[in-house]
C-alpha cells in the first residue's frame, strides 16, 4: 500500500530545495573574488620615471629597473630624513622586494617607463637608521560599496572599486585594514543591505568572523557623462555600524579608460582621511562592538562557603592560536615571553613566523578564554576575538580629546 505525503510537506520540501539551490547559486556564481595584491609593510616609492638606452630591448629594460632602484632609494632616504646617500646595485638588489610597472614602453634599443619600487622594511630600515616597527590601529574590516546606475554592489559581483582596494598597498598606512577577498560566504554576509544595518549584535558576530574590531565603508558613486566620455567619481569616507560619514569629495577623469587611475587616487585620499580621523580620535573603539563584561565581586566568606560544598576540579587545558605583530625577531621573543609569563600558560611557541607581518603561536592554557583575555588586557595587550583564535597587539594610547562625531561635508 502506498502512503501519500501531505501536500503541505511536499511543498515545504520543494521550497527548501529551491531555497538551498538559490543560496548555492549566490555563493558559487561567477568570478567574484579579488585577493589583495600586497599586504606587507614594505617601503614604497611610486612614480619613478626612467628613460634608458641599451644594445637590445631586454638589456635596456634591466638597466631601466636598476636606475629606478637607485632613484627610488634616494627618494626614500630623503623622505625618511636619512640624507641623500646612495647604495651599490648589489645591495639594492638584496633590499628591493619587487618592481611595480605602472607604465612602460619597450623599443628595440630603448626603455621608457614609470615604475614603483618596494623595499623590504626590515632590511632597509637598518640601512636608513630608522625603526622597522609600524604603529598600527586596531583591525578595521573594509566593506567597499560601489554605486553605479543607481545600483549598489559590495561583493555580490566583482567591481572595479573592489579591485582598486585590492591593489592598494597598506604598508605605509597607520590603519590595519582587513580586506575580504569576496569569495565564499562574503557575498551573503557583506552586502549593501548589511551596510545599512546598525544592529551591534549582528555586526559583532561578523567582525569576530573576520578578526576585526570595527568596520570602514568607503563608497564611490560613478557618473558617466556619455559613453566613452568623462567619468565623475563621488567618494565618501564612512565608518561604523551607524554608517557615519567623515568626508565627501569628487574626482574626474576624461575617459572611461582612466577609471582605474581615478579609483586608485580615490583610495589613497580615503586612506589619508581615515588616518587623520584616527589621529584626531574619531575612529575610537565602539563600546557596542567591544563590550566590557562587568565583574561582580563577592565577599570572601561567600566564596569560601561555595567552594566548601563543591569538589575541586582540575582546570580545563585549552589549545589556542594567538596571532601577533612580528616586525622583527625581538617582537617574536617578546610576545612569547609575555604569553609564558601569564599564570596558567603551560606552553607558548611560534608555529608560523612572518617577520614584518603577523605571526601565529600555539598556546596551552589551563583556564577559560575569558580569563586569558583578562590577564592579557591587564598586562597592556589589546585582545580581539572570542573563539580558539585570538589576535593580540599592544594597546594604543587613548587620545586626549573626547571622541566626537566627524563633520560631514
């Protein structure tokens, strides 16, 4: 005998199947992700122009790159206040991490180009006599919003605004940017609707997923005068769950082919605005996103009576991953020593070393994550995250002026 399913159950199953298919289609559709080109702390010198002849095209190009290295080092030394000294080509080859081709023209016996040069921070700082350490802010999640023809887009599909933020090199910025690639669930979690949602609870869950403490929402509106004609970009520096605006400005380019350069200039100017807002105290930590759990103190007699009625249990040992800034070897040993000095830490050893970047260590701790967080914060560390992976860094000094809302222009 056949049993017929109720029509309501069939419809429910069909709707669930269609909904699941729609979710997978939204996650898997198209070429959406754009990974950041460079997240290192290298020194960067851009716009170096060279015009070099040579016996052939390849030799001229190599000679042009060598000349760009020499010119860039002189500019960097002057910018860092180390005079105008020069170095030999062998030494420059050892400290230059990469050459960025901004524009080049290669002839049979001539090389004309505009280049950028990246210098390894740890090696170059010693030659310049400056510190390799970089003072950075708390991590900020970047949600780039592009408006075009009245439609807003974040990670729902690949945009030129997302590509511009991926090209931006953050090594010289005081802002610690967390830049999602746009793959996986990013298109579901970070979209235009989310930027308009002020709910702190939902934002707190999102920021924990990305290891950030607050959110920045740089936006651009593109206006095309006519096909192939001038393009105007209106940029807004927004931040926080309340979508507050710090500043608005506009840039113009003559043709559609210049849109990437227009957006690159907009990103750099927005970074300057965010850095200035950080220095002036506008980008302080939001108490709604970083709540402080109140501690209730009990009398000693009451605690003693409570423990007398309970059997003593051995504390649970947790295996945690701690991420920390490691500009040099001294920072690595200092971070490990600081963790080992916390009561309850059985071991702390670096397992992923990235000098000049962010390293990771495995920590065994007899206690809870909340207790470890409190112990680290009491020792002057800023702790981000609540799960098995924590991000620590030395807490930045609190700005003297009281936080205030940035003026909108």
